[in-house]
């Protein structure tokens, strides 16, 4: 029982529960109240708490109780909104919406003229309601009794002496003089005759005079006494006339708040401002007609940045979002939403705007979708990465396949905005699949923009498939019939060169760009030249890091020697350019090296001549150490014949295939050589048709058997009337030597002894299948031939007689078909 009594006593002592927590104390002008910032315990929402300590200020208790009563009963948008109250014998607590004293802004002069007019307009409307509809007198209207809410709206408080004029024993008559700081704001008639004079004057006279002081203090920042009221310099000119009527010394001549409001709303007057019109129209935006809504949004969109941010954030923004989502506000309303949203903090944006934006992306209205995509750049930094990747992008991709081209184009452009918020899996998966579709769009502008988009997002693509995707997309666009699509592809290739390997640049991209060098459009040709220069510089840079050769040193002995660039340049003919000499130099060097080694007299191994040392590649090393000058202006045939001319040999020998010169009896091709040179099958035709008069194709040498080489050797070593006289033992691979034949015929006419000689055909047309090699010139020579060459027992093949065309060949491409370099 004792425990129960103590619990009841403790509850009574604590008083009724107050579900709000006290926060920091707020400093403001002298008042009977102490103002605190507070929070609601249930949800943590912000509030303000007015506290009155009865024991500390018992004389002002009637004023506190009157204020508590009037705040509970007087309801108006311009009056402080009360959330909860608690009254005990020791204190009075009044919980209201979160408030900030207006005096903070006034003393800092942080109010713009338009915001000040808008606030005074709100106070005038509230004062009109108090004096008119409520038939009351405020009696304490000043800067200290006005507060601003979280939305920036001006709210009236200070109801300590608010009284009904119909009450003969109103509180204002007895306690008006004890209100803190009342002396500065008391009208002159009350200062002279006391507060009972109110009964003899219009009941609005006191509040009108105080309202005039409020106007002066708002525009000047402070008010010290009534002698300052005549200074109207800071007051807007359009308001000065009405202001002077408010502070008139004669209470009966004073302008009421209702008349002041009426004068201010006249066309061109001080309350005729865009901000005031918009704040009045936003409350009923949802019920406006379409025409009225369009006009309202047009005015709102043209509003400058000089507006109360808090009001637009707390009042206008929620109404506009409702209008966009449900009320048919459309794209124009959303554009205003984005303009206001730029002033919001990240926290406010997440709570007020982000949920609505996510829902709007699911709206099938194309106008809304295009508006969202146009304004995406303004809000992408505020949207979390997870929201964009998981909720917004799946809705955006529907625009890639929309039937309206404008939707597809805007969706494509939005990729550049949201790319930083997408995951790698989304970029390299869904996004690339949809970009592949827009790359084949029927609209050329969309195809062009797809190429531009790929070039800009290349750095975000996965490194494993980036080059493959870009090459496929850009090379396809290079063939686009739309000129700007080709140009965009060329520019994209130029800026993405770093993402391609040197091999891709040389083998895939340069061949794809080169046809555009002769495009019909000059714009494309110019850009193709620029792009080609970029890729050539890339390849040249890569060449600097490449080795001179990859062949190991022990096997680096090629069949055909390659001259240095300096040799190729100096070896060019006088009629050829440096370029032709450079690319043709290797062939000239090859021929001169082989022919110089074949010229001169052959010595038998038994005569003391050094045996040839076989090289690593299977070719014999020539014994001659003299390096002849390389001819530069002769044709292949001339080089051949000039190299074969030498003095008649004194001794004719027939080397065996194992010790003979490698030029006559080539060994079988090595596998390494085949791998190094590649497939030589195509060279047979080239050797036959493009090598000039002397068929010097490498494959022709390898295709002839050793017995054929021996036969040519015997034929060349025998004396012919029309023979070349050379000792090298080299034929012309079956080419008719008409010049030698004609010379021999002429010699026969002069020398009648030669008439008994058998008739011979020109060199090259002799019957290769005949067993007769030619008339022997000496017994030793014939014996050497019989001893060296075995006679085949197979029947001789029937020789086919070739038809000789004595007409000179017409070479269209120059000497021997190889250009001027020969």
C-alpha cells in the first residue's frame, strides 16, 4: 500500500505526460515565453516548444493563459500551428510547428524585397482575419511576435493580449501596458490617454499602427522609436502612400489591414508581384482547369531565382509533384520541379523527389518520358547508384525500341548521363545489346548518335571485349550511306585509337579507313586523312619497340640477301624515283649476288681449288671474294646476259652435283625456308608472266630435276655457232636467243667452211628430249661428258616444236613489268 501511494504521488508531481523532447534554447526578443527547439518522441519530427515558468513570472500568468487559450481556438493558415499543450501549476508548455523568429532575418537584412512583400502580404491577410472575421484586436503586433515556419511562411504569434472587441472586460484594457517592450510600439493616442481609448477608436486602429511599424522595421532592419517612422527611403515607392496612412496620428484616419491589402493587390501595385500570385495559386493547383494550370506553370517557370527557397521546397514542390504524377501537370510542371530541386539538400532530394522520379519512369506517357530524359542530367548526381542501376535503367531501356524516333533518340543520349551509375555487368550486357539495335536503326541520325555514344563510353567498356565491339561497330558505320554517320565513325576511331592493338590498327582498321580517302564527300576525305595519320603514328610508334628480326643468329642466312635502305637508295637508276628503288632493292641485290658468284672460270677440285663449304641452309658458299658493282639501270635479261659474258675457258669441266655450284643444282627446299617465306605456290604464275625475259622464279629452279641441270650444263659447254660463248654453263631457261642465232647465220655466209655444219635452231628452241647434245669440239670434252653423265636408257621423248613469235613483246607496265626501278 505504501508503494502504491508513493507511485501516485510521484505521477501527480510530474504532471501530465508531454510527448516532446526539449532541445536547444532559441534566443529572440524579450518575451514572457522561453523558446526551445524540440522533437517529437514518436517519430523524431521537428517542433518548437514555448515554455512559461509560473513560479518565476507569476505576474504575467494571465498573459500566458490568454495566449494559450487563443492559440487553441484561433485557426488560420497565418497563425502559428499548435501541436500539443500542457498546463500545470508550475509551468505551461505549448508545442508548435518548427519556428524561427523573424527578427533573425530582419536584423541580418537577409530578406529580399520580393520575399519581404510576400511576408507582409501574408501578415496583412492574417490581420484582416483577426480584425474582421474574429472581431478581435491583436494589440501586440511587432517583429518579435512573428515567426517563419519551415516552409518560409510568416506566422503570427504573441497572442498575450489578443481580445474580442465585444468583451467589455477584455484583457487588453488591463494588461496591455505590461507586455514586454510595449512602450516602443504603443500608438500615440494610447500613450497619451491609456488603453481604454481603444473603445473610442476603430478597433483596427491599434493593429494598423503596429503594422506600419512592422513595415518600417522589415525594410530598415531596426526600429528605435516613433520619430523614425517618417523616414520612407527604404520602403518601396509604390507602398509609401499606403504606409503613411497606416501610421497616421489620427486613429480614425488610419488605413485598415483590409484596405491596405486591397490597395496592394491593384494592378501594378506593391502586392501585384509574380511571387505573390504563384503562392496564392499553388494551393488550388489540383482543381485548376487545364488553361489555368498552363498559365500558372508558365508564370512559375519564368520566376527568377529570387524566391523563398523554403516555401517552394515545402509548399510548392509537393503540389507540383502531385500535379505531375496525378493531376496532369505534365512536362512543364516537372521542369519547374527540377528548377526547385536544385536548391534542395541531398537528404531532402532523396525523401521528396527520388521516389516520385522512380515512379514517373514507369509512366508510359511519352511526353513525361522525354521530359525525364531531358532533365536527367540535373538530377543524376543526386540519384543513388543502386537506384539508377536497379530501378531506373530497366525502365529506360524500353525507350530503345519505342516506335517514336524522338523517344529512341533521347534514350540514346541519356546513356552518356547514366553511364557512370551503371554496373559493369549492365554496361557490357544489356546496354551493348540495345546499342547494337540502335546502330541499325532506320533513322540515320540515331545511327550516327550511336557511333558517337560508343566513342564516348569506350573507356567504360570491359577490356576483354572492348576492341572487338568498337571495331565491329565503327567499321560497319564506315560503310553507312549517311555522310555524317561515316564522319562520326572516323572521328570516333581517331579518339579511341588507344584501345586497339597495333595488329588491329594495321590489319583491320587502316584497310577499313583507306577507301574513305577517295570518298565522294570532301568532308569524309579530310577526316579520313586525319584519322589515317593518327593510326600511322600509332604504328610507327609500335615499330620502334619491335626487333629488327626474330630469326635466330645461327639460322639467319636467307636465300636472297636484303640490302640496307642506304644501298637501295644509292642503287636506283637515274630514271627511277627513290621510292621505286627502295621497294625493289631486294630483288636487284639477289640477282647480282647470284650472278656474280656464277661468273668466272670453274676450277676442278683436283686442281687445287678450294672445295665449296656448304652453308647452314644447304646452299654452297661461292669462292669468289670479289663483290661486283650492282647494276641499277638494266633489265633482268640484260643483267643475266651481262653477268654471263666472260673469257672462253681453257679447261672445261663438269662438276658433280655434290660439288657443283649451288645455282645450277639447288638442293631440296628446307622446311624452315618454306615456313619463313610462306606459300610459294602463287609465285609460279608471277615468275612466268611478270619476271621479264629471263624466268628467274625461285620455284622454277627447284622444280627441275638434276638430270635436266646436267643436260643444260653439257649443252652450254659445247661450242655452238650461235652460242653465247660464256663459260658459266647457264642457259636462259628455254628462252630463244635470236640475237645469237642471227649472228651465227651471218658468220656462216662469210665462212663457207661452216656450211657442212648441221642446221641448228636458236638457243632455247633445241630439242631437249634428243640424246644428241651437240657436235663435240674435242675428244676430251666428249669423253668428259660421257664419263660424267650417265645415259638414260629410257626412250627419248618426242620433242614438240614451238612456234616462234619474232614480234617484240610490248610491255605496258615498264621494263619487265616491275616498274621504273629496274
